[in-house]
């Protein structure tokens, strides 16, 4: 004997099935978002406060200023020494400037912090944070940026130190170069993450480059490839990632070296 379902019962089944599908889809999306954010926090830290994105303000060297022709000078204020990238017709003055690579770098990272980490961020100059340690920050630029210097000099950095070109970066305790095969047509950048000794719950990250696209390429890699960094780091601890990038193409950045444990000189007993 065949069982005939009523149209009303079919409608009920469809409604219940639709509700269950919506619930299951929402639960999957919520779980995926939570897991993604947890992975993100392993790289950027779990503190919920505002991230400081730190740039280096630069000024005209005094020796350059005194050597300028009279047509560039002003009776009061800074000389007219800047022009637009597309024209030399108009000249402009500024008491401080910022490299465009650091502006690009900050835009990449701010987008990732907001989208993937639900973290607010502020773009601020390194001089304003010179005495601040109990903060989460990402600095852009090498020795031009006081906070990048803080990252490398802090006791929480047991990995790499800055070296003269062309080495760029070497292992802190052995002096071995981190660039094993140098290519002159590429810029190189580094992402160095530490937890400072004074405030171990904080996260400090430097995106620094040998060449301006090393800086912005490193920041692009941090913002877009953080999941690869999280897989390699295997935890929340410090790491460095050495990046190679074609000048003018931040999106060409590739990982060429990675480390999350210090290299030590061999002891006498192991030699």
C-alpha cells in the first residue's frame, strides 16, 4: 500500500530542511571565522587593543638645505624642494615627509588587521612612541624608524641582527647570513616578530627592507600571506621571515628564509 504525502507535509519538510540548512551554514561560517581569527592571533597577538602602525618621519638634511639655490628658499619656513611625480612645474615644501613605501605598507597591514583580526589600528610616527613599550605595534622601515630599532635591540629578539650590505640580516649568535643567494636585481625585506622582554604579552613586528620595496613587499607578505607564516611558526612565539621582491611589484614578494629558533655557536663539547 503506497503512502501518499500531503502537500502541506511536503511544505513542512521543505521549511524545516531550509531552516536546518541555514543553521548549519551559519554555524560553519561562525566556526570558520573563529578558527581563522585564532590563527591570525598566533601571528599578530591576542591583545584586543588598538595596533600602532609606525612610520618614520624624515626631514631635509641641514647640509642640503644650506646648499640650495636661492630660487628654492623661503624667508620663513621650509624650502620648496618637492614636486609631484608627474610634473616639475610646481614646487612644494614640507617640514617632514614619509616614504610612499611606508604608506603602502601601512595600508596593506591595516586592511588585514581589520578584515581578518577585527583589530583597529592607528598610523603614527615613531617619535611619538619613542618612550612607549607597553603597546602592540608594527613598524615600517629599517634604521630610519626608532621602533624598528627597538624591535631588533630588545632582549626578546634572539634571532637576527642588522648587517652591512649586501648581507642585510645575519643570524644573531653565529653571524651567518640569512640571504644564502643574493640577487642584485631584487629588493629584500624582513618581517621580525618578537615579544618584548618588558611586556611578554605584547607583540612587536618590524617590516624592514633593503630597498624601499623590501619594506612594502614585506608588509604585503605579512598582510596577505600570514597563514603561511602561522603554519611555519607553529605557535605564538617570535620568528623572522626573509622576503625577496621585484622593485615596483609588492605582490611579487616571496619567502626565501624563515626562522623561529636561534642558532647558537657550537659548544666546546660538541666540536
